C-alpha cells in the first residue's frame, strides 16, 4: 500500500477559498511542491523548515486520523499542499473517502496531470500570476483543462487566480479568456505573512479586497467572475492548522 | 406594461451573500415586504421611511437604468427587496434580462410562490428564524420547494438562514433536515445596524462569524452546509447602495 507525505490533518473548519468557500470540511495537507512561489503561504510544505513534521501515511491511516479528529462532524475533505498533484497514487485516498460518503476537494496549480483529477468533486486549478515569479506552462495547462472538459467535469472544476498587483490582474484576464467555460475566481493575495496582529491583518486584507473588487468592477473582460476574500486569514490571521 | 416599485438600482458590485457570493452583479431593489423582521437591514423598503424614493418603473425602464449605470461591466443582475416575490409580473423583467444575456439572482423569504421562480438562475430562499419575530408557514414553504424540485431546479436553488443566536441555529437545523436536497447556507446576522465605524463593525462581524463557525463545526446535523460572512457589511459597513 502506498504512503503519502502528510504535514497536517485538521478540522473540521470551513473551506476559506474558491468554489466551495464556507463549506464545512476537513483538511489534509501534503508535503512537496514543484513550484516555489515568492509569496507562498505554505512554504513549510516544501522549503525543508517542517521536514521533521512530515508523516508517511497510507490512505487508511489518513482516514483514521481524519475520523479521530473529525468524528461525526464532516462529510467533506479538502486535500491541499504543496502540490498534491505530485502524488500519482492519491486515488487510493480519494476513492476511500468517496466510499465513506465524503466529498473531496483538491487544489493544484495545474503544472501536472493526474487521471484521478476526474474523480475530484471540487477541483480548483490555480495557475500562478507573475508576482509569484513562476511561469505558467500553457501547453500543460491546456491539456489538463481539455481533458477535464472532454470528460464532462466542467461543473466540478474551477479556476482561481490570486492577485497581488495590476500585472497579476492582466494575467487573470488572459486565463479567463483562454478557458471561458470554467467558473473563474479571483482572490486577493496576502502579502503580510509576517503580520502577527490578527485585527491589523484583517483590516489590511479587507482594504486589499476592496481594491481588487474595484479593479474587477471596472473591467468588462471580467464580468463572469467571482471575487472572494481569503476567509481563513480574515478570521485566524497567519496561524496554521485552523 | 406593468410597473414595478423600485427603490435602488446600483452596481456593478459583488454579490455579498449566498450561493453566488463574490459574483460580479448589478442590484435592483424592489419596495414592499409582507414581513417585518425585527432586525431587517432593509426596513426602508417597507417601513415608509423611503417612500418618496420609490420609482414605478417598467421592465425596459429598469433595464435602461441598469445599462446607464453598469455599461458593459455586467452580465448578472440580483433582484432583492423587500420581498420581490410579491410582484406577480416580474417575469417581464426576468425574461428581458435573460434575452439580453444576463443571469438573474433573486432572494425571497419563501412566503409566496410565483411561477417565474422556475426561471431564476440563482434563487435563494431565506426563511426567517425565531429572532426575526416572524413565523414560518411551513405548508407554503413545503409547496414552494416541492415545485422547484419537481421542475428540476435544485441546482438553481439554495436555502439560506441568517443566525443571531442558538435558537436560530436550532431553526436552521430544522430547515436543513426538512429540505436535505437543497444547498444550505448559514450566515451570521448583523445586529449592529447602528454602528457607523466600519472597522469596528468589520471586527465585530468577524467575531460573530467565528462564533457561528464554531457552533456549526460542532454539530453533526450541519455537515453539508456552507457558513458565510456578510461580505458587504464587512467591506462597506452599514451603508446603502454599495
Ligand atoms: S504552487 Fe502553491 S504550494 Fe507550491 S509554492 Fe506556489 S503557492 Fe506554494
Ligand atoms: S423578509 Fe427580508 S426585507 Fe422583509 S422584513 Fe424580513 S429581512 Fe426585511
């Protein structure tokens, strides 16, 4: 049986972002990423700083940990990273969660295809804008999205772009134009990862959110979009595991 | 041609609540309500205080006002109130919006059926909990929801309950249990309608939101729900027209 590198299992809490924002969910955070975004808010999953916390767990072990923490209080699990799309055999976990009656959400930047994408209930593909210092491989992304569309997964898939500045917003427009059939979300980035005062952070994020709303409202290229806050950071600041 | 009592037309802004939270939209607010909720945040639509601002407009006149304000910057319109379900001929507006390529969202408390419910893209039914001092007519609500389900409108419909206290939360559980097939949203109520300091209000609403999340997380009757903040009040306080 395959083992997966797991950094955190927590919840129940709410999904703070994207297509099922507000949904009661448990989180499983996997270690490892093929990117190194300049503003990554979970750099501990790939920069070595938390490597002693990584547990190698099988699907039944992960489900056991979820049950211990979540009891009867969940029917939805979010797999995040890092980039969980690096894990070829993750279908073992996803299938087991489905068998147990759980819906499964997963977020990835869209740098790598996995056949099990077709089984995810809420798949968020989050290509990274210029401020991340990463560059998008459009061929790979085109192929991922074509496969999802061909398989009729459109309603189970969404695109999300995190926006820090005007250049990022231009990138978001490009993504939305390229894949007009997918639900499209934009979200303000949190560049205050060192802010330890939760109230200051919340007020700052609301200001940024208002800025982004204003920009989107004045763009006719971005009519069919949803603009969301980062709910977790608004509520719980820069803490982990909430 | 029928005329509709309109109190506000504004936008583009984002939808601040419910099933399409964050969606770029225009708002049309109609006057008149058959309820008088104790904490109504749009009491000016029915308490007479804004009666001089009510305009009687035909569907083309409303669309003209939307175009003047929103230009090319929208493809979604939210009709709110008051209770827009009091307006029997509102299909004239809804159909014209669809013809022009707009999606239409509408919110009502579920006290009255209209055949045009079946044409709304995002219909939010928001029955009012005990703290409102209103009482739900379950027969009427049962019939409304049965008709929507029979017509296959489940994915276009959601239920939303605003929660001020534990009694309201019990009511929410009852609603969710009675209509398990509909997407279910809970939202914290804003009882600080007199707060004029936007930052104080935002921090207070985040506290309340955290309280509600905590309650929902610890209830196995509320697993399949989404808990949302009141985005408009977080951003813009108690102001009208944003
Ligand atoms: S893709 Fe995600 S996890 Fe990886 S570096 Fe970028 S933000 Fe961090
Ligand atoms: S149903 Fe809505 S508009 Fe009518 S009184 Fe209640 S909160 Fe106000």
